[in-house]
C-alpha cells in the first residue's frame, strides 16, 4: 500500500514539475517587450478591480472611468499615450486607443508603433505594411491567416464600420492578448474603455489558435514580432 502511495505521489510531483517547466519555458520564449506588454496590461487590469467579460457578458464589475482616481488614470493614458489633455469624464471621446498607445509606449515599443487616439490609424498602418511585404515589428493579418499569440492585438469594427481592406477612417477597437489556451479553446485579452474600465475578455479560439469569437466583428490580428 505504501509503495503504491509513493508511486502515485511520485507521478503527481512529476506532472506538476513538467507543467511548471513548460509554463516557465513558454514565458522565457517571450521577448522582453512582450513580457513588459503583458505585465503592464495586467497591472492596469488589476488596478481597475479586475473586471471580467466572458462570452460577451460582464461577469465581474470593476471601477468606473469618471470616478475619483480613475478619471485621472484615464488622463494618464491620454497624456502619456497621445499627448492629449482629456480624462475619464470626457465620455464623448473613447479612450481605448489612448490606453493601447499608453501600454505600447510604456512597454518600449518606441518608434515601431503608431500612437494614436484612434485605433484605425495603427490598424491601417500594420495592414498596409503587411500588404507591402514589409519586415515590420507589427503586421496586420486577416483572422484566417495567423493564430493568436501572447502579445498580439486583435481588432474589431464598431457600429458596423471597419474591415480589413478599409482605407478611410472608421470606428474600431483592439485588445492585447495576454494568454492563450488552445486546449480550452480560449484566449484572454485586455482592453481599455470596455465596460467603462480596463477589462479582461475571454474570447474563443479553435484548437490551432485561430480566433473564432462571435461576440464582436473581429476582422484583424496584429502580429507582434518585436
């Protein structure tokens, strides 16, 4: 009986060690920029109370954009991300792109990313670079061209606007991919100005990692090669 117990314990420890080593190796494969990007996005999410959206529905609520402390935090996104003097109470102007710009700049994207108060500006740039076969750090692909990976951005059109081949200005939104689980067929993404805060969404993918989520009009994945 003791021998069987030792065998079971040994197998359990072996599995735990293997999983730990796999997760560690996965993390170490990320570039310093991607690690910073994910870490900074998660830090902001924690700051906002860890609001969570699953299957298009709000599961956990967090802080709100036009309340003390948080309106000023949105002001930081605007000022440091885009140079504009707005805050969380300026609700007529969406701040989700300012959030992405802030995180990208803080994480060390430097001149490789087009900072903007409108998502479509950097989306169009990455798609144009992809179509021109440029070797750029950020390239925009169609959803069926590339699987999602940690550090990528996934983007959708708002109010029926946008699309992969759109060249004029349009309303859109992008989230940062912070985790991918192909076995569960889901990815975790974090974005700003979602449910009035910095929110994590669980989106569906297939076993190969391609985005299949039906809850938004997703049309592009920006691969992060930096």
